[in-house]
């Protein structure tokens, strides 16, 4: 696995998704998160990887799939989380950086979040947007958490228990994961949710256990 993942890094620091060579910042995140959990970031050129991610930043503060591509909340998560894992993300966002405001504007009057301007709300962006805000600044006071919570819970199916993209739609595993993860980032411990790591979308205790395991090898 290690050679397969590390071998997908390209000369410019990006990562291909497979042998056919498609480049996407999602692949960078997947590769770097995987190697990080294995304790083997030393197998790649981390400086080049971070440089490629930074080249994908747009004037609006967001990031796309590649340099010059449209900003999208899902890609912004991939890029910020990658920089965070590589320890290349500043602990406090630059006040002149438009990204936090771009993220805040993803909340719509219904309380839900969208992935880019002029799009509908979707419960999965409860994770993609909130995790970015958590990585930039741990406090969740940039958005209306109460209204977002109301929206997320409205997306839950009362029969199956799963979550849909929007209220009234069919629930699925994808949106159930990110709906619950979003509620966890909002610190709803009364729902039995444990702290979740904003860079990995995994319970903090699981990440700590994995790091302890890899450090012992």
C-alpha cells in the first residue's frame, strides 16, 4: 500500500488518482491522510505536496480541484485538511484572507449550508464547511449553530434514522455520515456524539489510538 500511494505523487507535488493520471486535490488529501495514519509521510515530498495545494487557492480564498478551478467547499476541506496534516496551515487565519467570509456565506436562511454560491443547501456541507472553520479557528461562532442543527435534524428520516441531503428526501449512508459528523463538530454531546477530528472525519480517540500504534512500530 505504501508504495502504491507514494508512487502516485507527481513532479509538481500533486497526486494522481490512479495509473491513468487524473489530478485532483481530493487525491492529494486521500494520499496524505493515508500516509499520515500509517506514520509514513516521509515517503513523499511534503514540501512539493503543500506547494501544489497552495497553487490551487483562488482570489476568493477558496480552493478548487486544480490550479484555476472553481472554489468548492468540498475541495476547500481537502486542501485545508491536507495543509493541516502537513503542518503547513497557519494556526490563525490571516485577517486579510477572504476564505472565512466565503465559508460563512455558505449558510442559507434555512440554516443549511451549500457548497458554492447559488446552490441549494445540502446536509453534507455541514461537515465540509464546518470542518474548514474548525481547522481555521476552533470556535464555531462564525455560523448560526442552532439553525444549522435544526436543519440537520430535519434531514433525519424518523423511520430509518438515516439522514438525507435535504428534508423529505431519501436518506443514505453518505449524508448520514456527514450529518452526524457535523453535529459532532457542533459539540452535541447530549446526543451521545464524541469529539471528531476535523482533518480526518474520525473520532479523536481513534486518531490518538492510531498515532500511538504507529509510533510504537
